[in-house]
C-alpha cells in the first residue's frame, strides 16, 4: 500500500479486533468488532458497539462479501492477508456500497487488482464515482443472476432495493443454504457470540435496529421479505450483529408483523429527499424515526430512484409531507425540483409541510424549497433544519424531536376534525376511577454523551427493595425515551409541593431546546443534571424496559440518592380522568 494510505489507516486507531471463524462448508465470517460509540451510522443512538460482518467462500473460486468501513480497514486487512491469498481473490460481492467502504476497497484493489465486483447498478455507479481513475471489472446484477464458485456453491443474487439503500443486494448460497442479508435482520451489539444461541436476549436490539433503519421503509421491507420467502434458508448472515440461526423463523415473522403495523396506520407522512453525499439521507432517517415514534407511518422516497408517479401517489394519500434537499452549486438537484413540482400541483394546501437539508458552503436549496411552499400557501410545521457537512449527534437528536412534533401536530389536527366520541356512563366512570390513581411528581433528567433531556413524570413507583429499584412509565413519543435504554443513566428529581418547577417542565420545548436553561442544576455523580430546588433526587441506571401499549415501562436500580429538603412534602399529581395526564 502507498505511504499515504498507510498513514490514513494508522490515524485515530482505537481498540478493536477481528474474529475469523468457520460458519459452514468452505465459508467463514470475519467480524470486525468495536466497543466504541457508533460513528458510521450516527443516527443510531445506542452505544452497545457493533460488529461489521464480512464473509468469505473459498471454493474453486474465492468470493469476499462486504468489506467493512474505514474504521476497521487496518485490522481487517491484517487478518484477511493471514488467511486468504488475495492474488487469487476472484470476487468482491457488495450488499451495498457507500463512501465509508471506499478506503477498504481501495486497499483491496492495490492487493488484488484482478478482482471483479458483483453488485447492483446503483452500487456500480457509486463504485465508479469513488474510483474515477481506475478501470473496474464490475458484474452488474439486474435480475436474479447466478454465479458458480464450484464445489456446489452456486450463488443466487436477489436485488432488494429500499429508499435508504437503493443498491441493496442479498445473496443465497445453495450449498450451505446461507442467505447473506446485509442490512436486513441485523443488530448493533458487540460481543463474543457469533450465532444467536438464546436468541431472545437480542429481541430488543433487533427491534430497535428495525425501528431505526427500516420502519420508515416498511413497504419495501415487505417486498424484500416476499423475494426471500421461498429460499430454504439455514440461517441469515447479516452485516451487523450475531448470525440469525435459532431465531430465524421468529425474526422473519416479526419483520413482516412490524412492517404490516407500519403500513396499516391511518396517518402517513411522505418524506421526500435526495442526498448527494449521504448527509441529507442521515437527516431524513432521523426525522423518520421521530415520526414513527409518535405512532404515525412514514413513506420514505429517495427521489433519485423513483418514478414521478410514485411521488404523486404518496403525496395524494399522505396527511403531511417533508422535503429534504442538498445544495449543489447553489441549487436543489433536478430530482428535488421535479418532486417539488409534483407536490405543488398535487398536495392539498391543508397538508402540513416541512423542509430540511444539508450543504457544504451555502444552503440556498433549502430556502428555495421553503419559499416555494410558503408562496403556494402551505403551512410549515417547523423551522427548516440545516446541517453543514456531516450532521452531529445533537443535530440528529433534534431531527428526531422535530419528527415527533410534526407527527403530533398531525394527530392533533385529525382529532380536531373528528367527531367527539360519545361515552357511555360505564366507560366514563371507569376513566374517572383510573384517574384517582396518583403518583409523586418528578422530573427525569438524562444525559448520554453531549445529549441531555428531561421530562415531567408522575407514573413512578418503587419496584424493588433489594436492589433498590423504581419503574417509570415513558410515552413512546417522548424525546427522553431515546436516552432510557439498558445501561443508560438518569436522575429522578422528586419535586416538593409548589408549582414553580412543575410549571416550567410542563411547557412545550422546541426541538433541540435546552431543557435546563431556566433552572438551577448541579451535576450528579453519574453525570446527569440534578435540580437544586427538588425535594430529593435518586441516581439510577436502566436495567430493562418492557413495551406496554403506548408507553415503555422502564425498570432502573438506584445507585445513589440524597434528600435536599428535610421539611418538604412530596408533590402529588391528581387527575380527573384516566385517559390523559
């Protein structure tokens, strides 16, 4: 490798390793592992580390699947060269291509210039754009082509495009009955376990992975599941996390169930975008997650890869729409200009709208789209989101809050239009009775990295004596919910009687607004804010959580606590009805 490339690979190296293990006849996995905070999918906010899975089939011909991104390049190549003669590497099969993989692929091309790439046409376009000076040998998958590696290993390629990954490709090996699924059926967790023995321990991680990456493209997920349905699979080999063997049937059914739940929702937001360098797509994914958290479906449309009729159909049936655009040479790309024209000629003026985008030196395209929508009479649901270059974690968090607020505004507007239900005497009495359940008023304050949030809570209860623990019920659409996962830390600030703190935290905060700007705080030993005017506080760590209807019930153990006011009385929340706070 060149000195420049070596120096790039050696910079910013953090502890990580590579596992190389056999998983089937002539078939191996290379698991590049890191316990660091995730960087290559910044919108995925959990911090359990990850594995970037690459696979190798060594038959008469040798095929390498999905080399990892640049964070793993040095360790990956070091491990690979010990086990594979790269001069005899025949194929690199790409489940998808992104710029993050370019450094690793460049290094592989220097070591194996004879290699042929197998990928879909959108991936081929990306490859050629990343290596404009090189003549690449690319075998483009257009239908369901097959490739014979010898020794019974006949590979069958299945294109499974989605808005997020329009170049997505799954591969089935008839010899081992392995389906190499890339972005499907994964989980961002890091550990020693290669297969999913005791698979239920990964249930929450796999659900979170689906919600983060696939819920906003549920229609295309169902189409992909249909294409894979008739393959007699022994197990799934995903791009991240454990290989899916023991929970294969259950996870397949859950992907369908989760997708059908999304597709059957009454309210839908059409999320239209184009992305020159992936940054606008990152913003779109975060906004989409915020929308789905609030119980509203998203139809994500990558305008670079759809026909105008699909955009028109989505706009006609949606309750609101959001447009995301990069700025290229001071303008919106042609695909966004086309989509905007369809919106202006199709969408009813009563539909709520939104605009976001990323840019390098200026953001004129965002202003252009916003101005056109305002001039046409559309109501803009939030201040346009602008990200310069790559979005930060704080911007991603703000995008999720914006998405949730946008969805809640749609829900409120539908409720205002709908006739009020007539309650029978029995149901009315039940609501009144449930409302007599009372709880102490608290403010939950949480922090993870640079992100902080808070919420007023009254559904709080001591749950255990040994260890001392509490349960807190958190609505799915609350912003703080994203910071309330196992191993997260928070402080439970128990309020004293009086309305000052209660009133402050009852207000609606704008996306990204500092929840603690108007109150005095100190930092607890776990790093989370403590309200100095609280009656008492408890420092807690999340142990587990359970999905319960429209809320998550979070169980946490108490690590530390302090009484701040000896003569205070705990504030209690009284409700007239059991149907709202």
